[in-house]
């Protein structure tokens, strides 16, 4: 081949290759819903105040949140209040997600990024609706990529429903957890320092622990003289049963009523006149509580607030708290030597 012909052929080849590269790049851009650097959900930040319904779908689990009375409630739990701040963090995180890098367009590869279909895979689909029921935004969220350098550049893989394009988006977004993890789990938080007396009744016996001043040790009322009691720390443990008391589950009281039998009772009285009465019963392989409060003087307002918040519900509690509420005299007596 003559040099001149070779150069002409080489030039034509370069033009063809360049055109192919340009076409591929153009096709890549056309397949991308938005360019890098833009929000994953443009305009969402301005609509956060209009949201009335949020749904998280992951596998067979669906968690619905409804805006009721100025706060979010978990629909599947009888509209019980959602965890303060947790859902808000998700919504702010969604509004702040920024697209960084386009990823695969091949649906068969979505599972590698935990972006396969939410009913069958590891992804979570988020749907947001306004007060009229109109859809505001939808996004499928997949695997997280943590910033190991601690510079605040966490990222997550996302895609839009119905669009075969995965993206890496900069931002922090935690949509994991079961329904109970999205509830406002704190039931009560009455520290042991406030407790003057504890009365525990069950199995036909009553145990009363009391003290005259906050700094005093608890004493067992009517303790048998021939029995040696355990140390002060053990005697004080039941008084801490209401401190940072969290639910393990919750149901409307109408759906989980207190039975007519097999019920233990616990009554806590504080130095400032608040009394909290609990009825404890076992059902569905869990320990459940019904709670009522009363109060005198300054504690009357607190008691009304407790009843307003808790009276309509039955609460499942962890086994360690249930054990404290079922404390009996035998649990506080030192075993006989040699036994």
C-alpha cells in the first residue's frame, strides 16, 4: 500500500472511531435521567412541609407513616407515634442526596448494588405522597458506601423506579430496621432517685420496698426476722424499673386487653406525689403492660400527661424489665448456707 493511501485509510478509521465514541457517549447521556451534581430528587426540599404519607417497602415488609396532629405516626401499629427525628432525618437525607456517578444500566446487575426489585431483594423503595394523595417522589435505595476517612462523604446507590440506571449518590440515608425500630420506644423515664416506695403483687403475695428520704436505702416492709436479705443494691433494683423504660412492641389497648386472671401488679410512688400503677401479663410469648398514673399537688399535671400518652396502649417490655416487676421476697433473701 502506498503511503498516501495508508494515510487516507488511517484518517478515515480515526473519524469512524471518533464518531462511534461520540455516539456511545451521547447514548450514555440520553439514558441518564439527570446529570451528575444534581439532586437525586430535585425540588423535594421545597415540598417536605406538604408530605402526609411515607411508605418504606423492603421484601415483604411495608412500613407506612402518616402525618397526624403535627407528628408522624406508624400506621401498622395503630398510628402509634414514630421515633422523634428518625423519619425526619430520612426525609432531609432524601432531599439532600446528590448524584455523583452513573452506574450500570443492566437490570441483571442491580442486585450487586442491592438495587434489585424491593419485593424480592435487599433494596428499599421509598414513596412520598402529599395531603391530596399525589405522589411527590419515589426512589429505590440500595447499598451504602461509608466514607472510611471520616470526611463526611458517605454515599448510597440509588435508582428511580422504572428507569434502568443505577447511580452513586452522595449523602447519608438509613432506611434499615423493622417496624419496632421506627417507633418512639421510650415509654417512661422515672429515675430510681425519685422513687419512695414500690409495691409488687402477684402469686398471692405482696412485696413492699420503701424509704423515707431519697438518700436512704430501701427496706423490705415486714421482712422476716429469721431471713438474711441481700445487699442494698439488690433491694434497690426494682425501683429502677421505670427508668428509661422502652417498649419491645405496642398494640392498642382494645386489641391487647388486660386479662381477668394471671395478672401481676406494680405500683411506684415518688417523693413528690406521683403514683404509677402497672398491670403485667404474659401473652403471645411476651410480657405486656397496661399503665395508669395518678398524682397529688405538682404531680397531678405529670400524671395527666402520662395517662394522655399511655392509657390507650398496651406495651410489650423486655424480659429483664418484666423480671424486675415480678420481684418477690424470695428473690431478695440470701440462700441458706449449703443450699
